[in-house]
């Protein structure tokens, strides 16, 4: 059973940077498009970024385009999200999972990102 464990969140000032990691167990990580999602209090979970199996194609929500970079290391079964120029509205719990809803696994605990001065 594949599981995802997110890490790297924390408290950062506006304009700061963080790098999130998502460690995946199991052997299927490299064959699926992966994604980062986030959920702020009282809001729906939203898609932040996606990356294809080889990393050749990435997509971003308009709100993070130009500030966030998604990447993956298939040899390490790890997904990353480099976040720069963070804004208070980026505060949320960040999760990783497969992009295709039909094959998504149970959501992990996520990692909390708080952007505040």
C-alpha cells in the first residue's frame, strides 16, 4: 500500500522560502503523474502543481506560477515543492498525492506552512 509522507513545512515571513518534500513508499511512484495540493482553514483542498512521470511537464495554479517549482527524484521516490516569495495567502496544509483522482491514495497528515510576520 503506497503511502505519502510530507515534510518541510514551517513558519516563514512573507517573501521567504521553503522546500517541501514528499516521500512515497512502494514501487509505483515513478509511473504516475504526481501533484501537490493545499488546504487552508475553511477552504476546499486545491491543486497547486503537477509533474509528469519523467518530470518533463509541469503545471501550476495561477496563484503560485512563477514562485513555486515542483520536481521529483524517482530514484528516491520523492516529490519536492520549492516555494519562494511566499505570501500570507500561501498558508495552508500541503499534501502530495497522485494527480489522477481515481488512483489517489489516502491523504497523509500533510505539512503545515504558515506565512506570517
